[in-house]
C-alpha cells in the first residue's frame, strides 16, 4: 500500500500554522516527492507528523534508511540546513546528506531505531543529553544566523495568536503571556553566552541512535545567544512524574561544566506558559500543568 503523503490531519496542522494558502503546497506534495525520490533514489516507506511540513522515512536505492524533510516555508529549511551543516561531524546531531532548498527539502541520514526520548525520569540518558548540549554549544556560530531575541519574538508572537480567544485563555491570560515574553526578552538580550542555540530541543526532537550512537538531535530552529535556553525542556522533565525542578538540575548538572542554575531557572519561568498552552486547550489539568501555571504567574 502506498504511503499517504498528506492526510487530512497533516493538512489541518499546516493550515493552522501557515494559513489556508498552504493548501496549494499540500496538493503539490506528491509531484514534489516523486521528483525528489527520482533524484535521490528514494522509496517512501512512512510519513511522520509535523507542524511545519512533512517528514518522510525512506529507503535509499543503496538499502540505507534516509529521511526526506519538506516544508512550504523555505526559510525554515534553509535555517535548519545551515545549523546542521555547522554541526557537521557532531555525533549527537543528525547529518545532512543533501539539500534542495529551492524546494524546501533536506535529505538526512536515517537514525536507528530512531525512537523519541519522550519518557521522563530515570529513562532519560542524562549523560548523553549533556554531551549533546556540550557538542552543539561548542561550535562557533556562523555570522548569518539570527539572534535568540528574534527567536523569542517569533515564539511569543505565535503563542499570542494561538492563545487569543482559545480555551486556554481562561486559565492562561494574555497578560501572563506578555509578562513571560518580557522575561524571555530580558534573558535573550542580557548575556548568558554566545552559542548556536538549537531552539526546539525537547525530548521529541532527540532520537535514540542505538547503542553505538545514543541521543541524536533533530529539527533545530537555530539562533545565536544564551545556550541555557536549550535546557528548559529537560530540567522540567522530572516535574511530569511528580518531581521538582531541582531534580532536573541534579540530573543534568554533572554533565554540563559551569551549569548556571539561576539562568536555567529564569528560562523555565519565562517559558512556562509555552509548556502548557496545548495541554490547556485539550482540557488537561495535570499536576505538571498546574505547576507550570503557578510558575508563570
């Protein structure tokens, strides 16, 4: 059976993200995939969900697993490819095989088994995550990258559009979100370091590369600025299992020289509303959601 390249759910997510005009791109995906598959010798075997495009798991003509990423926003493809190129040779980052940026396409190595590090607590390979962070933040930032301030502005503008008039607004006010925005901007412009920031380094964007590879990062939204930004999704993981932020600090700090608990905590406070917008829209009021709402206040 042929893989469905764009199903109704995927189309709806892309319309939410980019607007109704993205429908034309969705309609053109099969022809685009056929052309790129012929160019790179690929057979599509699976499709993965995404908010900014499509991720297609492929088998190469050489029998090797490969991943074809497509997005209607060619700037996203260009910035992701630039970050991955900057991290070329880093074992903890997925490697680029080729690009067709005029088509919004990137061809990546396949990661096996490629499962996401979504589980919290003791299942997290903290030493590997720490090594991942050390590797990506040690690379000199290319001069053309945007700033973390720009990334923060984009994130909170997107969050405000999503929050305004939504179910979540009854619990998470626009005033609370604006206060968080100001906190994040103060951190982004107030020092803390000058590194390539992954920008979206949650456990869903770190894959298991197996015993010979370990944790591997994918899907960067890169900028240049305070590297401690990238830790918020990790140190808050124990809170999902009833732990504390300090438990997260204790888990990751041994693997990060110069761990700055004060800045990491400040980023967690600033980003707290973004952790809970979608859960609140789904009506979730878990202890983790309640803790994040209190943190954002």
